[in-house]
C-alpha cells in the first residue's frame, strides 16, 4: 500500500469527526430534505383532522362533553410521559452518534427509546380494552368515532416509529458512521419527535379540553 493511501485511510475518520464538529458549530437542519416533506405532509393531514374534530365538537358540544367524561385521563397523562421520555432518549442517542467513540452508547439509547415507547402501545391497548369491555366502540356516537380514528392513526404512527428506532439502532453500530448515515438517524429521530408532538396536541384535545 502506498504512503498516500495510508494517509488517506487515516484521514477518513478525522474528516468524519471534523464534519460532525462543523455541523454542531454552525447548526444545520437534521435529516434529509425528503423526510421533512413527509413530516410536513403528515402534520398537514392531522391538522385537517383536528380542525374537523373541533368543528364537529362545536356543533355537538353536549354529546362530546358527556362522552369525553368516559375517558380516563390517567392513561393519557402516563402515555405523555412515556413519549416525552422516549424522545429525550432519542435526542441523547443522536448527540452520542455525532460524538467520537460514542456509537455503542447511541445504539443502547435508541433501543432504550424503543423499549420505553413500546409502553405507549401496551397502555393504549389496555385503554382500548377498557372501552370495548364497557361497550364503547366507534359506532357508539360521533365523539367515539373521532376518538378511535384519531388515536388509532396516531397509534399506527407509534408502531411505525418503533420499527424506525430499532432500524436506527442497527445503523448506529457502525464504528465510523458516514454523514449520510448520521442524517438518516437524525431524520428517523425527527419522525419520532413528530409522533410525540402529535400526541401532545391530541391528548388535551380529546381528554382535557371541555
């Protein structure tokens, strides 16, 4: 192997580290442009659904208020803490991935984020079971139709997000992650934060606002 090739090989990790350092110094938009198109599109769909829900609530306040009293806000509050904790772990994982020699920590944090996030699914399943056992279904009335549709769509996003986090945990194992791989992990983290944001809006909208 020529001396120049050896020098290039040694320089590659240093370039990756320097790239990450420059990104932290000057700031950058995490992820790739494509992920932001997906995120804003998803947020747009939920915004329309939230607006329709509020319009129908205004047209039928008595039924919505009476039905809302049947919900258990404790489930919603616990799930809020679950997603906030999971999002914090993902933030820590992305920071670790950008740091030299912290890839194993990033992997563990992503797995921990997925494990905590999976509690949301278990709690939501328990909540659904409680409602169905009480004879409450999407056909009960208009409020519960929106309740099951909105929380069901969000739950689907949570399940997809858990799969994304586990995939990212595998990608983070690389000893020297490339800029593209780091951007991919950042984009996946942004998706998970969007799931968190949607729940922060959805929880008070369905459980608390009277």
